[in-house]
């Protein structure tokens, strides 16, 4: 970006160190229906410490929270047919030690489905979740933000020949804020990914892709202490890419896409009203080098590392474009059949030159 007048470095959610002690009971089904349907109790509990629960760089406050999450899982298919379906639901009861005004109850639902034939593979998912938290891109003073996320996707891949295959998909994401609607913008995103794959080796494919994304943004916003209702507008994005998928190395698997991203909006400027804060948010056309990658390195049968990389645009609280660069590294170690250990380190940079603000976020954690 051309200018950076504000730098925010904060440790969020788990801070640099988060101990999560969890237990899960899903060894045997509670109920089996017929020959291909199982119902499990999938419950867990966790104790979490956060060094900065409000994601406030100027006034950090730590606290301990206890989370009890009863839930159920339904598996249909068991691998005996071409179709499989899994439905998972849980109910989080969250209690804070010092900030009991933040106590909450959150519902989550997820469904995963797949269907395979000789040449065609179909996969789909749907999820709904209630959230109450702050992060580097949304936070308020001395409180947490409540919002609902609804997501769904459908992807089909068809193999034309031994060397060529084609995939097309539909992705839907909806975020609706339940509190502080005067600050944050609701948004509804629809994506259409298209990919052509060419088999370089039996385990590695070359990919050529295009991803079109449309986001509808609406909601009131408060900027500089002045309330400015945001008139709804549409944001379009294109991503032309080339990449690899499959066994990239002897022990390295996943996918890697790099290419050209551009973003534009049908409303290019937003000016605050009232004359108290004379400014405008420039939403003119932008472009940059785009990146999307997810890689897994199997060091041994017990140890693996996972790396996720992204360079993309998203929408800030004021409806402005933001360049987002992120990296997340996770290590998983299997101690024995009952215990595993996980460590993660994440970094993200959200750059909003249009309002002279850049936000950097570093987070990490440990889990057993």
C-alpha cells in the first residue's frame, strides 16, 4: 500500500499462548439405525486463557473462560454406498471468570456430503454458527461483538479423459451482525470457482483457474465519531490463477495457486455526513498479486505440519476494500492412540490505505 498512518499490533483471542484442555466422547455410537446410519454423542469441554479478550491494543485485559459443548453427530453412508452425509451440531456454554457479563450460549450446525461415480465427484457443505468475539478486523471497547455466519458450498469435478478434468463450484457466505450494527457492515458473498486440471504425474496436477466473487454490503457505520449510514453497494472480484495440487513433494501434499486479483465496486466513494469529519473512502478499482495455498508436510507417521497462505481482498467495517495477507502454521504430534498435541502460529496484515489504517495481528496457541 502507498501509505500507512496507523499501525495496530495486537495479540488476540488466545494471545501468544493458549492452553486448551479438551475431552471428547465419540468412541461408539449411541444409536445405529439400519446398516448405514450411526448417531454419536460428540461432547467436549475446554479451559482457555486469553491475554487480551477484547483485542484492544491500548488496554489489554486477560481472563479465563470455561466452555462446555454438548453435541451430536449423525453419519449416513459408512462407506457402503457412493453417497455419504455427516451432520454435526453442538451448543457452546461459555463462562468467564472475571467478566461474567460476557457469558453466552452459542449454537453451531454443520453438514458435509459427498457423492462419487467413476468420473464424477460431488461435494457439498453447509454450516451455521453463532459467535461472540473480537478480532483484529472487528472489535469494540470493553465488550464483544455478536454475529451469525451462514456458509454453503457445492463443487463438482468431472474427468474428461485420463489427463484432463474440470471442476465448477458455488460458494455462499453470509455474515449478519447481531450487535453494534451502527459500526459493522453486513455482507453477503457469492463465489463461482472454475478450474481445469492437467495430470503431470499420477499424483500431481497442473491447474488453471478463475474465481469470480460478488459481495453485497449494507449497514450503518460510525466513523470518526460520526454516524454515517452506508448505502448498500456491490463489490466484484476476479482471480485468475495457475497452480499445482496433489503430491508436490515426497512428503508434501496440498494445493498452491498464484495469480492476478482485481476488485471493483459500483459505488466508488463514501463521504461522511454532517460536515464534522470531511473524508471519503475511495473504492476505486484495485489489483494485486493473489495467493491461495494449503500445504501439508508429513514429517513422520506421528508428526505433520500444515501451512495456509492467502493474499486476497476483504471488506472492512466501513465497507472499504482491504488487502489481506495471512499465514497460519500448525503442527500436530500424535503422542499415542489417546493423546495428540498441537501448536499453531498465525499472522495477518489488513491494509486499508483508503482510510489510512493498517492492522497487524499475531496469534498462537497450544492444545492437547
